[in-house]
C-alpha cells in the first residue's frame, strides 16, 4: 500500500506539473486573443464613428451653402446649384427645397405632388433635423436618411454612414445618442442591437463580441461572432504549447533582469538630475513657404560621465514615473534660456518650443517656473512655444486651465504627436490650442500605399477648419515636402532640413537659412517689390 500510495502521489504531482503550464498558456492565450479582438473591434467602432461624422458633415456643409444662396428659389440657376452639390457631395442622393411647408423643388426638378416638410426623428447639436426611412419620389424606392436644415433637406444613403472596410464577419451600426438606429452594415443580431441602443455599456454577450464608440452626436457599434475569437485562440494555443514551461521560466528571468536594471537606472537618473548631466539639442523648424528657419524644438539629452548617452524614450518615462520630471523640466527651461537668450533677443521672429510632461500640464507648475526664469532676460513669452502630448490631457479640466493660462501669458500652445491616440479629436474641440504637430508616422505615409496615407490630408483639413496652424514632424524626402507645401502646411521639421543640433550649430544654421532664404520672405510679404524694382 505504501508503495502504491507513493506511485499514485508521484503520478498526481506529475500530472499537475504537466497541467499547470498548459493551463497557464491557455489562460494567457485566451486573454491575449480576447484583448486583440476587442481592440480590433474598438478601433473599427471608432473608425465608424469618424466615418459617420464625415458623412453627416459633408451633407450639413451642402445645406449651409444652399441656405446662404441668394438665387431665385427653383430657378434654373438654383436647380443647377442643387444638382452640382449632389454631384460633389459623396453621400448625397438628392437635395430638396421647401416653401410654405411643402417640397417645392428638388435637384431633379420641380415638384407637382404635395410632399410636406419632414418631421424629424432626431435633432442634432447643430440644429439639423434627421428623418429616417424617407422614400423619394424619384429613385428605386430605397429608404434614405434626410438631413433637414432651415429650407432645405438632403437625402443620404444610410450605408454611407457605415462605409468602413472591415473583415467579412464584422457588422456595423450607427445610431443617435438617444438610441435611434440610423444605419447598419448587413444585419446585426436585433436583440443585441436593441440592448446596445438602450445601454452602449451593457455586459458581455454570450455569442457576440462588440465594441462601441460614442460622442454627443453619434453612437457607433461594431460586432463580431465569438467563433472568430475561438479560431484565433486555437491557432495561438497550438503555437505556444511547446513553449509553455520554457516561456514561463524565461519570462521570470527577464522580469527580474528588467526590474533590477530599471531600479538601477532610477538611481542613476536621480544622480544625473542632481549633477545636472543634461544638455539640449535643437531640431530646426522651417517655414515651408520660404525655407527660413523660424525656430526649433528643444530636445533634452542625457550624457553619462563616461560619455555614453541614454535615449530620451528611456529616461523621460522613468523620470515621470518616479517624480523626477519636475526637476528635469526646470533644467530644460534653464538650459533653453541660457542657450538661446542671445538669439531670441536679437531676432524676435525666432521661437523655441519646449515639451511639457503630463504632470506639467496637469499641475501648471511649469508655467510659474518659466515665468520666473524669463523675467529680466528680454525674451518675449511669444518666443517660447509649449508642446504637450495627449498623455497630458487625461484630466481635461486641469489641462484646459493650464493651457488657457499659458496662452494668456503669451505662449503659443501646440498638441504634439497628433493622431497617435484615439481621442485626439476631442482634444482639438475642448482645449485652447494654437497649433497641431502632425506625427511622423503620418508624414512617412505620404506617397505610399499605407493605410494611414489618406489620413494625413484629413488631419491638415481638420486643423485648418479649427483655425490651427500645422507643423509636420519627420520630413525626410522632397516628395513629402512638396506634398505639404501643396497642402499649405505652414511649418515643418525633419532630417531633410537638419538633424537636431547643438546650440552653437543651431544658431549658425538659423543665420545661414535666413541669409539664403530671407529674400523669399521679403518678396512674399511685399509682393509689389519686384514690380517696383
């Protein structure tokens, strides 16, 4: 019996030892597959939300143009204007003009039948009425969506609101925030759809994965069957079974090594801040129309006593995590003033952009430090631009207050690396900004077949619509420069012009560009000068 018990215990522990690594791999593989699928659906829902906005905005723009028209209603010129707007508006099928409560004429011509003004199912924040299920007299009887503003309505195909390229199994829908279904791509599970319309944040569904994206105008829904998730899980599970135990041991060793290295770097960084081992490089900012260097972005660098340098993407997050970023920001401000004071006082058209951390934006402390350091230097606040990334806008109320104070003090405020996060659009609408810096990833896509290539032009158009000037980051090729100049992007930076430079080299670079291209700026500012000569 003792021998049998020992053998049984050995077998049980052996089975347990074999099962645990497989179970661990299965758990993390399932979590990874679920997270990846959920992220994919979330991105699709956000893209659908953006597409709905674009479809609605194009229709609204056409209606506003018509309401501003002074042409005789239903005259030949008026009808021609309506037809041209239908042709130029991708999502439009028909435009109609209403008078005395009935439809008098459309882009197809005069109306003989009595068609009353549509009763809106939903009123948008812009004051436009939306009516669902409208079937025009002309057409194939397909139900359309009508957007009504003042005296005009525009009929739109609801499919345009969900016209997003997705996997075959993904289903899309767009609704109003109060739960009215506006459009759907294919047919969604109606019970799930109704539940999501009532509560976009309801619990998980047993048969379907879904994600929602919502703002004050639209609710976008993306769903996919869980069978897609199971297929992804099986594929990954087969790959990771042989590496279960070895992968766990390697991961533990890696975590220990990284933790020790990170703790070691934390202490080293604290010493570096105390010893002031930092210095600045300056990335020139070029006025694209003239080629003149109008300023630079200040980039902090860390050089160890042995001469080796640590990448900013390593030590800046570490400084933020361990409460060293405020001291680092103070040193950056002091270095910029010491390096660039003479140039900034000599040439008032030059500016230096300083990056603010998330903590700086949230607390506003850096503004007080900057104001104190600038006092008595002769540098104008307008010559110091402040840049912040989306990570600094987590607390939107505090961020808005800090940025408003910065602008009142005279500083220009820019959002850096725009387009990387999913919530950039709301920041443009809610925060007091002057400039938008287009992330290098979108500049790299210019002239390529990349999926992000069309986004670049939309970012530029959004900035112009909101009255922001744009700065393109990471310009490296003449093709990119020509594209940005054609799109009237005001400023740019990148290795096509110069790498980041030490202070003396940047000052020399600025003077060289001013001497080389200064005449071009004078000619643009005084277009009659050439004729007078």
